[in-house]
C-alpha cells in the first residue's frame, strides 16, 4: 500500500529534489510554529518576530530577482520598501487631512496592496532607465544614491508625509470573516464576523505566509520562463546576450520593476502591521541587510535566499541584541570582575559589523579583482568569466 502511494505521488523523486524538500520543511515549520510558540511562551511575541522576519523574506525574494537572476547590484532596495509603505500609509490614515490636500483617504488594504506594488514597480523602472549602460560599481553607486534620496524626500516633504513625526494611526486590514481556534490561542473554534487584523499577531503571521507562498510561486515561474533565461544570459555576458537577439533594455527594466514590486508589496504589509511609517525605518542598513541575506542564501537560489533571510534576521534582530545582556549574566554567574564583564558586553555589541564585514569579504574573495561585473554572479561562475559559447547556449535556449 505504501509503495503504491509513493509511486503514484512520485514522493521519492520529490524528496530527492532539494528545493521541494526545503519548501516542505518550511511549510511544516510555518504551520507548527505559531501553535508551539504560543503554548510554550503563553504569548504571541515570537509570532510577531516571525511576522517581521517574513517581511524580510519577501524583500530578499524580490532583491534576488535583481541581484541573483539579472546580476544587477542594487544598494538602494530599501527605497522601494519605503515607497510601498508610504503609498499605503498616506491613503489609509488621516495624514492627508493635515496636508495641502485637506482631505483624508481610507482606501482598503487589499486594494492598496496592489497599488503599492505598481507604484514601486514604476519607481524601479524609473531608476532602471538611466542606469541601463552602467555596470558593477557604477550601478551600485547610482542605486545607493537613490536609496539615500528617497528617505530624505519623505523627511523633507513633511507637509505631506509628516516628516520626522512619521505617519501613524494607519488603518488595519479587515475581512468579512475569520476563523479562530486553539491554534491561535483564542480558545475554542469560532468564526469571527467583520474581522479586524488590529491586535492579532497570528492573523498578520498567516497573511505574510500567504504572501511569501504567492511570491515563491511567481518567482519560480519567472525563473523557468523565457524572461528568466534572458536574465541569466545577461548576467553571464550582456554583449553575447545582445548578439543573440535579447533586448537588454526591456529585460533590465523588467528586472528592476519586478524586483521593486516585491519590495512595494512588503512595504504595504509593513505599514499595516506596524501601523506607523517613519523614514528611519528605511535607511541604508536595511538595503545592506537584505543584500547580505541574498548573498548568504545563494544568489539565484530561491529556497536558499529564504533560509538565508530567516537565519540572518534571527542573528541580527534577535540573537545579537540580547547577546550583551546574556554575556553579562554569564560573566556575573561565574564570578568575573565588573570591568571584565563590561568589556565583554561592549565587545559583543560590535558583532553586527563582524557579520556584515565577513559577508562582504566572502563575496569579494570569490570575485575577480579586475571584473566588477562578475562579482554578482553565482558561486559557480565567480572565479572564471563564462565563455561566449556558454552564454550563447543560454541565449539560444532563451530564443526557443
């Protein structure tokens, strides 16, 4: 009986496939995590942390399209994150009532989720158009400048965006009905009518899991499509790809636009989840963190990027912030002097720089020092520039 089930469902072949195995494990963990954490801690703090981690997973999946698939270095990815967040915040709060428009809008979250997606995609295309001829370090500098300009615009247009005071009181998503039960720590099974997401971390956790699943399906289809093969051809050798008939202009613009759309998606969700959008949440460190997540997981590897995002988020936002206090407690328990305890606690606060520096060294040590374009290629082609014949075969498969 078990043999026939394995044969019909092709389970053995699916288990042998690494990505399928990883997705299956992640799905099981996503289903079990909220129930286990609620019963273990008698609270939803860990569920809220997981929801925030899911936002970074969504950002990493989007940046992987630009960096991993197309080989375009983007150091201003947090700008599209900010554009998505403000697109929702301004039209789902009372902020515009105190602006020169003198009228507040309260558009539904489900509509603004897609509006933020298209606005961020348009911003990505606007950024991509003047940078079509740039490569490597020069492209990185332009995207870095864009990432620094956008938060400053939100700071300085304070009549519209609230400036440093941020945009607060953002509307929460609503649904006609929602199912609650023991798995969410809400007692017996019940159907809640006119459900509001406000104050329910489990609902936001379920929503971010659905968004990530949709993003994975979409990106996997893109990877296997003609457009995905064109991105990989451009990543390996843009000149050879153009010679084989690939329109590098539109292909690059699509990479920037589609990658930015995921960031706008994540930004709208972030605004609804936190209910407070401030320019301080979209600084350069966010772009670098997401880039390191992509590099850590493996550029172009979707399942690896997800794992890299989860691991790095746990280390940077959960482990390291609590490490000084844990080190201090451990030093006091074993009887170390107060001066030694203080030195150890101060040293652990600099581990963020060690992690980022280590990842930068890992990337640069595998890249050719004379070819900055090759620094953003997958590990298998970092050390040697691919031959024209290799790129021609990729482009030929694209043309089919």
